[in-house]
C-alpha cells in the first residue's frame, strides 16, 4: 500500500481517479460475469464495449491502461480525435462507431473504425464497403433494429431486417456480424428482457434463412443483466464506467 501523504497532490488526484475507474470497471465486469453465470452462459461469452462519448481521450487512456480494449463512440469528429490521441496504441485498440451516421461522413468511419453497430440502410452499407481501405480487414457491421417500433427512433424496422441483411451480407468489404438495438428504457427488469428477447429471436430467424450472425449488441448501464440473460455478446456501457455525462451531446 503506498503512502498517499508522501505524494504531491496532483499525483494523489490521479490515483483517486484511476482507482475510481478501476472500481467501476471491475464492478461492470463482475455484473456481466454474474449475469452470464445466472444464464448458464460461458464466462467471457459477453464482451464489454466501453462507451466513451463525451469523455476525454485521457479517460480512454486510463481505462486502456487498466486493460480495456474495446471503445465505442457516437460522434465522428469526437471519435476521430480520440483515435488520433491514442494512435500509438492503435494496434491494441478496437474502435466501434455506435451513433447515427450520415452518409456524407461514412468515409472517415470506414477508414478509421473497426466496427459500426449502427448501420440501418443499404445506401450507408454500400458506401462503407466501397470506402473501406483495401489494406484493412473488412469493416465489422451490425444492423441497428428499431426493436421497440418507436416512430422517432433510428434503426431498420424488424419486418425489413431480412431483406437488408441479405443485401449487406453480399458487400465485399463488410463483414455482417449481427444486430444492435437501443430499446425504449424501462426500470422493470422483467419488461427489460422483452426487446432483447425479440432481437435474439430476430437473429435466430435470420440465421434460419441462411445468414451467419454471431453478434447481438444490446444492453447498457441500466439493463445489461437483462441483455446478457437474452444472449447479448456486446453490452455497451458508458455511465456505469465513466459516470454521468454532463455534456448535452451525451443526453
Ligand atoms: C450512450 C450510449 C450507450 C451507453 O449508455 P449508458 O446508459 O451510459 O451505459 C450505449 N449505446 C449507445 C448507442 C449509446 O449512444
């Protein structure tokens, strides 16, 4: 145990921030592990995507130093700044784009990210495939599904997923991995499971039609247990790791 009083204040502050992040990270990993066990799933079958939107590159660097490798960003410019800031670790980091994506910003995402979880239309997928640099592996893609059928929500309608998935799976520079959803929030743990269950059944339906999807990106800070119970392979967690977001962008 180090003696905190022998350290200058800024170093002490740094230790406290690090230990807070460490405690949060370990707590989230433990929640995932407990949920996997409760669902009789293999430990490690669900991975943690750390959603760092609105938090600085220094926060990503700290979590990276603890051992986290996958990070999710919602905004193109903000994400690119952090990828740049952590460029020396690029080979060890996996960057996931998880926000709404305008077609005119697809090139930067195709060139700089490893995954996109938020593909919801063929035109966007075609652009990402065409713009994916040849020297990089195919872009890993999930289709975002409007699983709660909310009129204002992003995502493809469940009834249109099969057609979109078949078309995206043909694109040469994309690897279609699975489905992603952001269900309407509810605090009731039982009701939390319904949309996750619906997304899993949709995946099974697509696989019975000849697709080979191995990924379900679902569950966030407040519903990750419900998502793991229904088969999530990525939970996307921001608040439980980094704390509440204050910037309006992250609302
Ligand atoms: C912000 C965000 C998250 C993380 O949400 P928290 O509730 O902070 O864990 C997950 N997925 C997407 C798509 C997001 O935009």
